[in-house]
C-alpha cells in the first residue's frame, strides 16, 4: 500500500512541475460520461453538460484554486461599502459565436429573466437580489436587498452562464431549436454531436482573449463502460480522463503508464463532500449516541487509502476544507471501536437492524458500503445493505425510506450555497435529495446559518460558521466520510489543463499540447 | 397464402397492443420516475422544480389516462417524446438503427454461416478428433459470458496486439470518406460482431450437428443410400435440407432480436446502437423511449415469427399442405 501511495504522490508532483511557452494547434481527445442530455447550460447543469459546455458558455468571473474571483467576461468589479451594490465592468469586444455583440443587456436577460426561470440553484441566490440593471453597454449593477456573503461566488459558468438574449428573448426556452446548436461566448464553438459517439468543439477564432484558446478542436468521446474508458486511454484514443471516468481500482494502473500525469486539483469550487445520511426521525439513528457511535466505528483512513488511492481527506465535519469558513476546531472522531461500543451500550442498543443504501454509482461505492458495514458489524451494529439503481435510490431518499444512505454533494465554495441547505430545518421537505434529508432540527443551527449568510464582514461570518460547525459535529446529524479526491488523468504533454477551481469544466481555454 | 398472412398480421397487432400495455405497467411498477432522476442529475432541485417536470411530461395524470394517451399515439405511429434526450422517440430509434442493424446482422450472418458449417462438418466426422474439437469449442462459446468474452477480446486484440480498435463505430476525428470509411467501420465491426455472434454460433453448430445425425438415421436416407446415390448428394439434398428445420426456427428467433440491439456488446464496445439507448433509458426511467424500443423490438419478433412460418412452408412442403 505504501508503495502505491508513494508512486501516486510522485505522479502528482510531476504534474505540477513548471513548463514553457504555450504552443498553438492540436486536438484534445477527452472522455465524457455519461453522455450529456443537452449542451444548453442555461437549461441543464448536470456534471457532463458542464464539463463540455463549460467551454462554450462563460460567466462574468472565474475562480482560482483558493476561490478568489478572476476576470472572465467582466474585466473588473466594485463592491460598495455596505455590501449591497456590485458593479461589473465588461469586456467591450466580446462576440457571441454567431457574430452578434455581447453586451450588458445579455447579462441582465440571463440573470434576471432566463436563469430565474430555469436554474433552481441560482434562483435561491437571486432571492437576495433587489434589481439588476445595465446603465450602459459594458456595465451591470446588481443591487441586493441585504448583504449576502457568498454573492461574488455565484458568477461561475455553471451557476450563472451567459445566455444570448437575441436568440432566446420571448421564446419557449425549453423547445427553442437553438438548444441543439448552443451559442455562447466561450473559447470553443459547438461543431458536431453524433449521439452515442462523440461531441466536437472547435476553436473560436474570434475569441476576445489574445491568442487563446490554443487548441484547434476538442473531441469528447462517449464511452459507456468504465473498463472500456480505461482501455481508450491505454490504446491512445483519448488523452484526458476527467475525474470519475474510470473505477478507482484502475487509477493506479493507468497512472503508472508512461507520459501520464495525475492531479486531484480542479474540484475546489465544488468541494465534493461524502457522507451517510442518518435518519434523525426514527429508529436507532434518531439517537445522537448511535450516530456518534457510527462515527467512531468507521475507519475512514482505510476507506481513503484502500478505495480512493489515498486521494482526498477524512472529513472534519459539514464543511469541506476547500470551502470558505472551514474550521478544524471541532470534535475529532478517530477510528475507536471501543468508544463506539460504549456509546451503544449506554443507549441500550439491542441490535435492531438498520438499512444502508450504497450510492449506485459504480463499484467503488458498493465496496465502500461493504467496508462500512464491516466496520459497523464489528461494534455490534446490525447492518442490511439495500441495493437500488439510481432511480430507486432517488426515490427512497426523497421519501425518507432509509436508515443510512451514502451520498456526496457539492458545496460551491461557500457554506451559504452548499452546506446550510442540508442542515437547516426550513429545508425539510419530501421530494428532494439535496435538502435536509436527515430531518435534523435545531433552532440554534437555523439561526447561525441565517445570520452568517447575511453578515457583512468575513470575520463575522467565520465566527458564526465556526460555531455552527462545532455544534453540528457534536450532534452528528449525518456521518461525514471523506472530502473526495477525484483524479484527472492526462498525458503529461497536455499542459495547463487544470488551472481553476472548476478544473476541466473550463480548462480548455488555457490548455495546450506540447509538441 | 395471402389469407394466412393477413390473419397472422391481425393477430400480431392484438398481441402487440397487449405487450405494450403489459410493458407500460411493468415499467411504471419500478420505483422512481424520470422527473426525479433528471432533477437528481442537476444536483439541486426543489419540490416545485420536480412538480414542473412531472406536469411537463404528463406524469401528474392518472396512470390509465397516461396509458390511453400513449396507445392512442402508437396507433397514429407516434411513439412520443423522450424527456431526457429532448427528441422524438421515433427519431432517436431511427438514428441508432443503422449501427445496431450493422452489428446484429453481421453477428447473425457470422453465427449462422460458421455455426451451420461447423455443425455439418462435425456431423460428418462423428467421434473423430475434429468433431471433438468443434464440439468442445462450441461448448466453450456457449458457456462464456458475453461481457467477459468481449473484455478479453479487447484486451488481447486491442490492448496487447494492437490489431483492432477496441471500441466505437469508426475512428472519431479521422474524417475518412468513401471506401476508407467503409474499411474503417469494418475494422471496428470485427470484435463486437464476432463476440456477439459466439453464443448463437455455438447454438447453431450443436443444433445442426444433432439434427443432421438424427435425420441421417431415418428410413428415407437409408433408401437413398440403398439406391446407390452419392454420399455428397445424400448429405446435401436429403439430410441437410431436412435438418435445417430447427435451425430455421432458431434463426427466426435470433433475427427477431436484431433490432433490439445488444445491450452488453454495445456497452462494452461503445457501439452507438439501440441496446445502449434502451439501457440508458431504463436507468433514467425515460418511459417513452423505453416503451418505444420495446415496441419496435416486439414488432420485429412478431414479424420474424411470421417470416419463419412462411419460410417453413418453403423448406418443408408437408407444412404447406397442412
């Protein structure tokens, strides 16, 4: 095991080495899985859609790995003292892929009209916005109702993609024929999509950033079987395997190949955090001591080393360490079966069975559930694994029909965007897998999250979020597992592929192939 | 003959509607629905969003109403709209049909020709080493799980020897045209078609061999021998033709499955066919698409059963009289 980890760590080091001047030209072959339902990112924001369409559509900002905003369609921005007015200054020479100019009117249309209707996640953030106006062609002003801490974090391409007003205004968005030939402002243009086979994007010759992009074209290959995806890399058909393309047990083998680099960067914005939902309403999992026992019983280091190739981190609590306002100053749950047994004895647990749903996303998750079952068996918890497919799993969670269930969710850089939703009691409602599915109710936590979202200064927010994290970690509403490390595997001569907090999702703007 | 065909077609239509109704209820009996799956893929959704989707897809209506709407559409040759792929079902199926037919028909021809040939060969040399070799091979092909054979074929011929492409329909981005493109597709076809054909090849071989041996014991063959006919003529005219009856039945069964595609083969080899379309539709509970694929494959099974019955009448004059 130690050798395996060292080699992988060494490969990680190689991939961050410095390199020379970018070269223009060439083609990237990339795996995409599953095939996206659509590339119209204003309508669909699932993983594969973002991965391809993140090169077609853009937003006002990008984010570096520390989640600091960088210019994209906006060249600069000002925030008023009171935190209520955000003014963005736009590039003045940007054209849509059909040649029409991009202006502030497009921003107002996208944010205030189109996405308010189609984008559930953005809609929640836009609740804080009083008005969006365009005083001139290159200026956009967002006025807020009250300060909203994470506001500068929502201008990412998947969260607020810019939609061309001249194509969509006044149309039936979902049935607009233009959805099949997406028009954005990004570095690559949509060229061809042969369903079941591949998607082709070509260089945007009119791109407003001098010299970019470097690549001529990107082919996204649709390959449904994980083993075949590994073979596609081995036989040289594809050059890039984005995170999650192949099963974890294949990662080391592929990473050992010649001219192969691996990086787990490029997920900081999403901060994927895995946990087990614990049903707080009924059964043994309703008892805090049982939930704490689960935390002590699990050997999470083992899961990371054996199932995730040593990538990722053991989760400290509800906030991922790459997300803002994370704190380490919380109760630690090390692997301690004796403590777990003591807690179970104290609560008088008699071996009532608990149903555990693995995440139906492939072999790694199945094995992980088996490892956890074994850990829990060791301290006397009687676990039944319940198998489902994706649709069945969705339904069981949405109807609260489970005791424990694996999941992982994105955090989008800020607790107000991607953490609070899972713990505040106002977010308990059947029919969703992303809200407070565990049914945890705590007035104090509700207040802390509510205050922290609208607090003006970062210090104030940090103080409130630290307190919230400490209380949550003591209560264990869910059993946190790992901050997932998804390895992106690529040929080492593909340079600058992962340069932002969303990695390959907008990576091909800067990428080039060294000759 | 015409009357016979018309009657059978009428029966087939009734059976088809019954099958569709049954499929409809079976699919809806599975837990989960497309709205929840699609919302799940988006990574964020609230009850309002899911309710909107349900309404848009007509999933908020009572089940029987939904069935009525669906069957009415089918009767007007409208297979409905795929929720997830945002395209008419008929178009999705038609788009994938050429790839699937190419794969399954090649596999069909390979298995039928090689299987029958090997069966005849084995029956002519009963008990000899060549018979044992052919029979053992057939047993191996019969017993090997398809996905395993497929992965092994990729490992050996694609990864290790690097002779043949391991997946896809053609070399993406090579932009071949004309003959070069045909050759390219042909190279991509070899591994999936062969692995897909293995099972039926074994079945045809064993069936032909057994049937040939059985027929060769019958009285009219003895008579033919007694008449002093040449061995090759007896083999061809007397035994082979009669031995083909069960093989034709079986070929009809296999042919009926041609359009349904091959889920495993298409998945392992990333072949853009109907089998994969169906599998994805199943995972996403894309009801209309799933029902559409079922409809087309059920119709094909019925059609090929009919063709088999007609073929029977040519192969075996006794059936024509009866």
